[in-house]
C-alpha cells in the first residue's frame, strides 16, 4: 500500500530501492518466523543483523561509520518502510534514532568509531536510561550519581521503565556529577556497558506487549571515554536531542497501521451504524494526513539546518501521540470485544488488541503531552501566527505582506471586514490573476499563491467574491466560456458567490439561442452577484455561473434563493464535458483548497485575538493566560491550526506539481471546517462577554466560521466521502488488487 509523502523524484527512487531490499527472501522468512513464534515480545536482533547487511539501518550516517551519507529524509523513508514491513521498531528507535543520534551530535571520533559501525551492522543495541523512580518527565530531579574514581567515575542509582534493556549492550545514562545554580546544572551523560559488573537488570510487568525494565547501577566503573559531551553539560544536549527525537513520525506510523486495521470490514449495508463509523473514519483519515505533514515538516527543517524547532517538534509529538491513542480507542468501539477476527483476520485483530494496551504509553513517552503543551505555550503563543516569520518561498512571503497591508486598511465591524472594500483591495492587487496561466492573462504563480490570498482574507475576517471568482476562472478554463467572459473574470469584473456544492439542487435545460433555463433553489447570501454552483443537465452535471439578479430570495425559507426561471447564457454553463465526479481533481478540488485556506485564516485570526486578550486581561490577580487550563487550551488550538496549515499547503503543493490532489483538498477542507468551528468557539469562550461585543474582534471570526465552514459542503459529508474511500481501499488490498489510491497522508494525493 502506498503511503509515502515523497517530495521529489529522488526520494521516490530511494523508497523503491528500500522496498526492493525489504523484499529479500531471507529477510521475509525471518520476519515470518518472528511472527509465527507467538511471542508477544519476540527477539528481533537477528532480523536487525540482516537489515544491517542490507544497509537498511543508518542511511544518513557518514560512510566511515557504516552509513551512506544521505539525509534525514532518507532515514525517515527507511524507518517508514521498516514499520510497514512489520519490523519491530523499538530497537531501531532506541539504538538508531536516540543513542546513535547523541553520538553523532556530541560523540568524540573515538566514541563514534567504537559504537556506530556495529550499530549500523545490527550487531550492537542500546537503551535509554533517563527515568528514575522519582524522576520522570522532571529530569531535574535525577538522583543517580557519578562519583569521581581516579580518571573515571562510579555510577550509583536506579533507572526504570526502559525498553529492551534485557537484550541491549549499551546504556545512555543521565547522572548527576555536581550541582549548580539551576536544577539542571551538573547533569552528565555516560555511555554504560550493560554487561559490566554492578549492572543488574530486571523486568517491570506492563500491560503492553513490550515489558519495561529496571536497571540498577551499583558502583559501576566507567572510564573518561564514557562521558558523552562535556561533564556537567548534559541538559543542553538532552534538550537538543529530545527536540530532534520528537518528529512524531513513529507515532504517526503506529496510528496509520492501527487505522488501516480498524477500517477493515466497515461499510456493511446491513448495519445502520456504518454511516456514522464512516464519518469517524474520514475524520481520522484527514488527521492522519495532517500528522504526517507535521512530521515531515520537522524532517525538512532537519534536512536543511540539522536543527529542530523545539515548538514545532512539541506540536508534532503532541498531535501524533494523542491521535494514535484516539485511533486505538476508536477501534474498540468499531469492532467490539475480541475485534472480530472473522471480520478482520487474526493478524489485524491481534494488532488492534495490542494497540489498545500500548496506546496509553504514547502520550508520555519522549515527553508527556502536558510537557509538550507547556513548551508550545512558552515558545509559540506570544506569536501565534507561524506564517509571519517567513517561509521557504520569498515571493509568497512578499505576497502575504502586501495582502496583509492592504486588508489592514479595510474597515471592520461586528460582521467582519467591509466586503466591498476588501474585494476592492484584493482585486486591485491582482489576486484574481495569481494562479491563472499567462496565456489567459494571469501571473501563473500557482495555487499556493492563491492560498496565501484566501488565508489572509480569512485572517482579516473578510468574506469576498474572491473564492467564487477564482473557481469560476478554473471552470472557464476547463471549457465553455468565451474569451470575453474569461477576461472579465480574470479582471475581477464579475463578482460571484458559491452555493450548493454538497448537493445538486438546481436543474438547467436548453432554452433556445444557446441559453439555459434553471429551476430549483440554492443556499446563497444574496441575489446581487453572480452565483457559481453545480447544476443537473442532460447527461450529467455542469457548473453554471448564474448572472447577478437572475434569482430571487425564497419566500418560504430564509437564506435560500429561488432559481426558478433564471436564464443562463450558454457561455456560463461550464464544464459540460467534465463529469462533476472528476472535479475534485480540478475545479471543485481547487475550490476546496482555497476555501480551506480561508477557514485557516479565520481560525488563525480568532486564535490571535484570544491570545492577545488572555495575555492582557487580568483576573484574580493573574493574566488569564497564566491559568494552565486557559494556556493549555490555547496551546492545543495552536497545534491544531499548525497541523491544518501544513495540510492546506500540502494540498496546494500537490496541485501545483500536477500530482493528484483531490483527496488532499477534501481532507484539507473537512479538517479546516472542523478546526475553525472549534477554535472560534474557544476564542469566544476565553474572551468572555467582551467577545460578544465590538470591544474585541473575535465575534466576526465566530460568525463567519459558521457560514464558511459549510459553504462547499457539510463537513460530515466530506468525512463520509473520505471514510468510504478508506474502506474501498481496504477492500482492494484484501482482494489482492493494486492499491492505486494512497493511504492517509500520502504524497500521491
């Protein structure tokens, strides 16, 4: 099953080479024997030795230490494919991703030569020895001591809750060598031989398949060569490496595997609960895609700078671990006691049963969720607009600055920014030309540029004709419009609205002279602008641009416009040769991405208002933000908005690369609708009564969120669409067919 998020052809070729190596017959036999052994925690060391021979453990390490000198992306691709090949991953996480990372960051040449080549060959394994009975997330409470002993040290203390410590050779141990002004001063990292005298290992029973271990250190002698980094300077190194460790990729992969097992067997027509389950399945599908984009965003920064943004890694770890835990819990409600092996198959049932027992540990390993929230609150909330700091595209940064400056001058009231003034601002700025081909009078800057405009409109609480006009231009380019109409649209001379995209409620029939006559009703905001909507025509569905003034408000239903008798010029009935079902890869798909960006802007604006207010408003002698319940709620919202931003940008990136993007657009819009409703509600809540008044600017985001969240379809319908697709993919996989569609988070869609 294809579940990649490859960003260029080189990554795709490398992924194929990894899969070819993983198809090695001997390796497949070893993995099959591992599974057939029936052990809940099998010893995978022989499998890792074979992976080492295949050079599948350390592709990003320098060649002198057993690697291939490739980047962080290559390492991530290898890890993804190992997990998908059912290789038990804890030895990889502890040895390759954590301990070896410390060696690469701070090890001496002698330390690297002593340990890394054997790790790359799968012949030496490591454990992490941080946690103690009285020191979990708070490493400042360490009690393990390192006492000078000649030119070396004697280690005394107890480490708990480590994994695989019964079969590993090396321990990365944090111990206290002194004290200082702060609680984190005087911590030193040591490389400890776990076969040395004075090391005692025992098991701590756990409900998960993988058991914890207790490692007692009693006078364990280590030489000066065991010190990793500088004496007393272990905490800065720990902080740096922990940030790099928290990409969220490992938790995302677990969640994907559990999700793929959980959706098996859904969609039975004889079960009335299936529709609701498909909605849930669709929601998880989109959130898994967002989790993947977060992880790969962290990896992209590592690739470029060899450093990690601590706030971004906290977001990735928080989002992915919480999501994985939710998926494991959801699977229980989907399949019930025993997970129905007759439906799932024994192997999938076992995966889900083990997942439920493993899931609780994910939200506190590598840092508890509350620690991640505190990091986000401390480092990110003072500037909750992640776009303001710049991106990798200077042109779009400049476009954002220009649009933000123009929209800042637009008047705003309780209903939002003045629509006409905002429309004039973006139209005069050439917004309608940004993603239009040069041959049609545009700038051909791509959908990514249009996403910037739509997001800035949302951030300014400005709903304008821009999204509808941009969609009409797309439809006109597909076919049916005259050159004059296209030119008018590109010039912004035909303001428009959109309505009814989640269902076809208007019919059009030929009415002589090439025109069409409409009948039916549609939900739109007014009758003084053109309306773009799907219409039923003979032989299928088209997109029609009804002229302004051709419809009238319904006399019976507020907010609904009657199209009965409306006459549509032939050039305004567009896409007649393109089935609407295909439009998610075209007009509708692009419209969904722009609308998702608009909603993202609304959520971003509301969050900014909430952060500013809670930072200035005092209650009970403290800032509102200083109450942890408020601070953590805002930090959670920040993480949700950050994930949404990347999902929207990813969808636009796929469209601009001429890759399938319809599913990505659907995911982005559905998640944007839900996130915007949640974040604007939270903003109203923390702003209190002032949020209901013009004293603050939060009310426009809240009110506009309601209408814009459903403009291109009800979120539940979009979730159902995604869930049904996931189930269909699962059935194809079970039947042995080629998985042409990509799984959650895939770069292919």
